C-alpha cells in the first residue's frame, strides 16, 4: 500500500525526492537491488546535493549492487553532512573493511559502537580487524570477541566466534588460553566436531595425552574423525603401548579406505608389536606386503617386512628387503645394521664388513654406531683378524667407555693374541661395568674367558674357580663345559675331560669345538679311528663366529693330520696340513718361518713355536710329528723337476750347507731316548760349525739329498716319540 502511494506521488510529481527515496528503500527491503539503485539515482537527480538522506539511500543501493566506489563517495559525503547515521556508518565501515582499509574501518566501527554500545556486528568486526594485526592486536581481538559472545549469538555464530578467538590465542602461542576458550566452547556446544578438532590441535601442541584421548573419543562418538585423525589417534595409542586399542582405530580406517597406506603401515606395526596374538608376525608380514603392493618404495613397509622375515628366520628374504630399503635411502642406519647382522650370522664376513663399515662411517645414532663397531669386531675375530678387531673394539670404547661388551671383546682379542694378562685385566674391567640389564649370559661368558686365560697361563686352580662361577650361573653353558674339559686335559685327567665334553655335546649335539676337543682326547690315547670320526663330524659343521672362529676348523685339520700319522698315512696327513694352513692363521705363520728353521737344523725352536700357538693345543710329541710333516713337505718341494737346480742356483753353497746342518742335527735328536723326548723338550743339540770348512763343496744335487736326510731324521725322531 505504501509503495502504491509513493508511486502515485512520484507519478504526479516527478521531482518529489522523498517518494523516490522511499521507493528505493522499499526495493532494498525486497532485495531488488538494481531497482533500488535506479530509483535512488533518480532521487539524486532531483535532490539537493546537500541532502544527506538521498546520499545515504544512494550509497546503500550502490553498495548492494557492487558499485563500491560510488557507495564510498556517497556515504562519505552524506556522513560529512550528517555525522550520525548508524546504517550509513555500518555500511561505510564494512566497505572500508572489504577494501582492505582496516584503519578506516576500525575508526568507523568504534564510532558506531559509541552510538550503539554492545552492538554485536560492531564487536565482531572490531575483533576480526584486530585479529589481522597478529600479536599486536591479539589482546583487543579477544576482548571484542568476548563482547560479541555477550550479545547471545546463535549456536552457529557462537561456534565461529569461539573458533576465531582460539585461533588468535594459538597464533600468539597462548595455548593455555586457547585451551580454556575451547573447553568452554565444547561445554556450550558439545556436538561441534570442528571445535573438538581445534581443541585436539591445542592438546597435541601441549603433548597432553589425556586431553588428546578425550578429543579423539568424542570425535569418534560424533563420527567426526577424519581418517587422518583416527590414524593419528591410533598412533598415539600405539606409542603408549595400547596396541589392541590402536589396532581397532587403524582397522576402522582400513574398513572405510582399504588402500590407506598410512593406516595399513600402522596396522602392520600393531601386529608386529603384539606377541600375545598367535601368528602375529605372519599377519604383520601379510599387511606389510599389502602396503608394498600399493607402494613398492615405502621405506617403512620394506623395513617392517624385513623385520618380520628376520624374526621368522627367513634370513635371505630379510636381506633382500633390507637391500631394497638401502636403494630407497642409501645410508638408512637400521637396514645397514641388520643387513650386516644377517650376513654375519651367515658367515658372509666380507659383505657383512662392507655394510657395517658404511654404517659406522655415516653420522648415524650412537647406538647404531656402537652396535656396528661391535659386530665388526666380532666379524674380524671370526676370521682371526685380531688387529682389526681390536681397532673396532677400542673405537667403541671411545664412544661408550663403560660398555662391558667392548671390554669383553677386547679381552677376547688379547686372549687370541696370547696376551693373557691383558685379557684378564680387560675381563675384570668388563665385570666392573657389568649391569644386570645386560643379561646373565654376559657375566657367564666373562667368567668362562677368565678361566680360559688362566688355563693358558697354567694357573688351573684359578681357572677352575672361574668355571665354578660360570657353571653355577648356567650349568649348561657349553663353552664353560668345554673349558672345564680342557683344564682336565692339562691336568692329565682324560676321563673327566671326556665327561665334560660329552656334557657339552648333550646340550648342543654338533658343537664344533666340543667335537674337536673330544676327538683330541681320543687322539691322546691313540684311539685314532674314533678320534677321526669326531674330527670329520666337526669339519662338516660351519664356523665363522666369535665363539667358533675359522681357526677351529684349522685345528681340526691339524688333529686329523696327527691321527693319520698315527695310522702311517703320511700322504693323507700332508694333505690335511695344507688345509690346516688355509684355515689357521697362527699355524700358517709358524709354518711359513718353519721351512727355514728345518733347513738350518733349528727344529727345537720350531717345536717350541708350534707349542706356543695360543689357539692350538698339542703336546711335545705331536709338535715333533708336525715338524716331520713339514720336513716331508719340504722334501716334496725339492723333488719337483728343476727344484734342486733352482735351489742351488739361487742359494749356492749356503743352501747346501743349511741342508747339511739339518742332516747332521736331526739324527742327533732322533737318537735321544723315547722317554726323554716324550716328557720334556730335548736338550739343545750342539749345532755344527757354520762355516764351509767342515763340509765338502756343495753341488747342485746336494740340497735334495740333504732334504731327504732331514726328513729321514725327523721321521726317526717322530717314530721314537710315538713310543
């Protein structure tokens, strides 16, 4: 009706300003903004330029139709003429805000708030404008947000205000204030997933586990958890050891999204860490393999699958997976370490040392570095490479001076190098730093190796005391039982020694060293056939660990050679001696220098060197038998075509002299009584004069004859001792 009356007025009088203004306002109320703008424009044409009402109406119409510049000019002119007009002030402030003129907007909103105290729209806009200033405006922003909340907005509006206020507080790291704001918000609006999600973010920042769990549970009840949030919740539960609850979260994600790689990886990890479930490793492996089908380069899945295979003793498959990990990340410390460990167990020491050296040369964590150094030391010990092993053990002690395992490894090295006093000192140091957390096994090993050092020194009472300590803690400790048997051998208690070795074999049927020691007992009583059976069985087993280094097989070959000598099979014994030299580093070193000693006739010294080898147990008679075999080998070398001529050409009369010395010296040794040779080292044989005066000039044929004479003499000595 009003509209009809105003239209009649404008028709009857086209210059009626009020009619055009009222019609424009009615159009604005109806939402017909273009019509409102047309009518307001007509009003401006007939109105006075100083008519504020017309300017306000035109400005509002321009604002609604997106004519911002025209609206700003009209409203600014109108407010200059009539400074107090709330709708015009509000529209102008909003236009300034949209135009990015924040300071002008702040000014007009504050002026309006003075006119309309507690105005919701003004308070909210002032809060938002101050929030854009960051830390400088945070305090004022929070103040005006609270003012807006006091106006009792709708639930949706209140949610937005709480969220914005908390964002301001989080932006200045006022996490506690943000927590209080959001806790109040969720009490007022408990069904808002967005507010709970924002509160979760605050608790995550504060590492408040209890708060995180509260938020995750509520989001789950509201079905508002996104897959990423449910996965994060599951991961938090997993880190706290709540494996079953974590698995439930991951399973819910996978049920919704079967190809969610992040959730699948964590689900597999749950299975991997839950030994209470039968077949947990198989299930973990299955899920990891499913991840690898979706993402073949997933480092976490590759490493997880490798772990499962390693624990399931599928070492070859585990090694392949660890190698794939290294293709994705060349210096990944976990794969480098575990690959080295697998290769060590497989006695593939060159490859093992390659990967572990790569590990310790990187900037890896101290635990992986010390673990790598320890395995490297063990690998080198297994190959009888004691200098390298000592180097790695000492490098480990620089990183962890109180680590008993490194002191133990250093002691073991010193034992193998025949430095028994140093070995004992280092073992005592390992005991000082021993911690029960290291496990009882280490303490038993320390006492065992103390016993071994004392046994080598001939201090059998002390050795037995240490063995009592070891076997008290672990009556089935194989190495201690073997050491006990060795002490009995030294005390000539062969029956008790056999009992100790048989006890060791009852624990571990095919233990190489126990078989070798038991075979040696049989060898000492000339039971060659049974001795050979034990030695052959030992040689069928694998060696190449710290407890069973490569030299153990070398020792077995030496004993086989001695047993074959007892059966008069010299050729077979010589063949075994060659194998022994390939496997026994210390024995080979003595043999290399022994050829010269045999030629010079200095066989007693060679015998003492053989008996002094730290990792070889032989008596005096057996040492002389080995010298005979070495002399026989030397003779065989000279029987080769052209060997004698070469020897004469290269050594001349001096070579002939040395063979002649041997030919003279060894018969004197052979002539000694059998009991003297068997019970004590032979007295020094007077060496012949070292000049050519007592000998005729050597010819090219003499070295071979001298060698034959030396062999004959050594054979006679061995035959005498065998009695």
